[in-house]
């Protein structure tokens, strides 16, 4: 089963918890056991698994990614703005896919784990792709 959903992000760097959207797709699939792939088809956005219980976790991650890759004007690639080049690097560091097991028609995640969408060049309307394979 293949499914996409859209989300609208905030200005600049941000994180959005997409666990509920992905979990709903898994439930709708009726797959009892399998694999769920979450893919971000954008070069200035990413997806990761991390704690979603404390909103300060997301804030810390966004802040440190900004610290590691600050927006600057000396990038070789500056398509729209200096933030665009920084966003490409940030997205490469985090990555564009996550793989999650499915058991009993649900995502297999730890107690505090969730799927977090990273925006590095917002605001934008983004697409998230979900591929579910039974077995």
C-alpha cells in the first residue's frame, strides 16, 4: 500500500510530529505484520525518530542543527537564499527516510518515540510518502 499526505510547515526550521498521521495510514491498511517506510521527497526537509513527549526535545534538536549548520552567505550553492543551501545540508545530516516495523496493525515504536518531520526552509506545503509492505 502506498499513501501520501500533506502538511504545512512554519517559517524557518521546525519539527512536526507526524506519528498520528502515519499510524492512521497503518491502521487503514489492515496490515497485521510488516514494514512501514516513511519517505520525505524534499531536499530541504527530513524525517527522524525521536522522543515526542517533551516539546523541548524538538526545540533542542532544531537549535543544535542550526548551530551545526548556520545560515551563511559563503555557500557555493545559494539558489533562493542562504537558508536554502543550509537546508540542503541539514536535510542530508538527518536523512529522508525512516523504517518502522508493524505488528498487530500498529507501528512498533518505543514508549516515547515518534516520527518527527523536520522543516529546514519553511513555510512550505510538504508531502510525506508512506509505503507499507505486509509480511
